[in-house]
């Protein structure tokens, strides 16, 4: 099979940037045109570095390339670990002309992007995501940040990258659980905006789970194209972009309750989307058949369909109350008006929300 190569752009005027998608791009695709100075700092972690760091360095010929290697895991997405990036930049005398490069999954991408937004009041950065979740979601759109013990991604900044390089070959080293977690975000795009894509996913889920390169490239391209369109219309989440959070308010509560890293982000979002679908049905928006269809797709991707067994309705409510998407004390949720059409609302019935918790919680 010949290599698949796709390219698209996130259209943000002077801050527009390209997304390159294909096989064998790490080490062969020259990213130097997206580096204005002579210095590059690659931020990666101890799992990814042995696999891809040297190949990533080769993407920046004739540049001085340094690296910071962080511990791996969501539990390290904090101030202390963020400071290790600043330590590396300062110790190796990187100036405001430096470019940071995020090489890894969503945790590395969020932290490197946040460091870039802060270092010397803002320097450029490039995303080289190596997990499916980061390739289809967190590497595109400019959201960066770290977690707080009381809530996920509560501290951060909008900071768009200069370019995104997606080498689908990096997914061949990804554990099956991480593949499934990424597929949750892929499914999300079909649910919120593209019913045709959702039907395509139903037909090709087995090929996606088995990491078929051509099918993966198509799913990543369509996911990125959907997100790029939404970000171009609403960069800072003033309205439309919030639909990208389908399942996330429920999911972030699960992640926080379980302890960061015990549930993968995509796993929590997968269950969160089922809870959002249940609430949508109770609100009279979608049918029971729609709920069952969504459940089948979530399960076929290898994702969990229930929150932690000891998580109660009170746990959900207390954690969701501090979600950053809430406005003026009102809980804002993304629900489905229909399959392929999402809406942001703060008007869901408290009784239906309580019934949703009851149906998904085995604890009392």
C-alpha cells in the first residue's frame, strides 16, 4: 500500500497554520520553515523520547535542538512538572526567539503549549502528537494548560501552534487502551456535527481498532477538518466551539474522582458521551434507538460504558459544579438535539440529570 498523505489548514487569518497527516513524516518532513529563530526545544516524556526524539530532531535541520524529558502520565500535568520545562529553557539559555515543540500525547502537548504561552510572555510552538487522542483533538485549536487538584485544565491559555505534524506510524506503538481512548474523540465529531462520518465510523471501526493506516489517516483527516472548521468560527469558545465538549463535563468529573491517570481522558469522555446521550433522550431530543446506536459504537471502540462503580450522584454534582464551562453558577452541558447535531444548554431538567446519574451509578 502506498503511503497516505493529507494536508489541511486551520484558518485563523494571520495565525493560520497547516496540519500535515501521513506515514513516515517524523524525521523526513522539514519543519524548519515554521521556526523563525535558530533555537528549538523539544518537550517530550520518558516513554516517547526513546521511540521518536531523534527522529523529531531531524525535522529541524540546521537548528540548535535541545530537549526536556518529562515523566509520563496525567498525574504529572501540574505546576511542578511545568517548571521543569522553564528550567530547561533557562538553563540552556533559550531566548524569546526559541520555538517549543510538543512531542507526545495530550499531556505533553498541553504543557508544552502552556509553557510556550508563558515563556518570556509568549514564544511559538509546534505540535507533533503521537497518540490518536492528541492527533484528532488536543493538538489542534490552541487550548493549553495544566490540571489543579480540584479540576481538570483549570489553569491555561489559548495559544495556537505554528504547525501540526501527524505521523500515523507513531500509532503502531500505541497500547490498545490508548487507541480506544483516542477513538472516543473521533466518535465525538460524528455525534456533534457529521452524521455521515458517524455512519462511516460504524462501518470502519474494526479497521480503526486494528490500526489500518489508510482508514486511520481518513479518520484523523475528517476529525481534524471538523475541529479546524469549528475553531476557525469560534477560536476562544464564545459559542459554537463549546460543542466540542460533548461528554467532557461528565468525563472530567470521572477523571477527577478516579485520580488523574487512572481513567484515560478518552475513556472518561466515552462514558461521558453516553451519559450526555441518556440525558438528551430524557429531555426528548433523541430516541432510545439513538442511545443504543451510540452505546454500540462506544463499546465497539473498546471503551467503558459506566463510571467508577463507587462514584455517586453527589460525587458527580460536586465535581461538575466547578467545571470551567459553567457560567454564573449554571451548569452548562453539551447535549444532542439529534445524532450529528449538538447544542450547549444550561436548561436541562434537574430531575432528568438526577435520573441520568441514577441510571449510570451503582453506588448510592
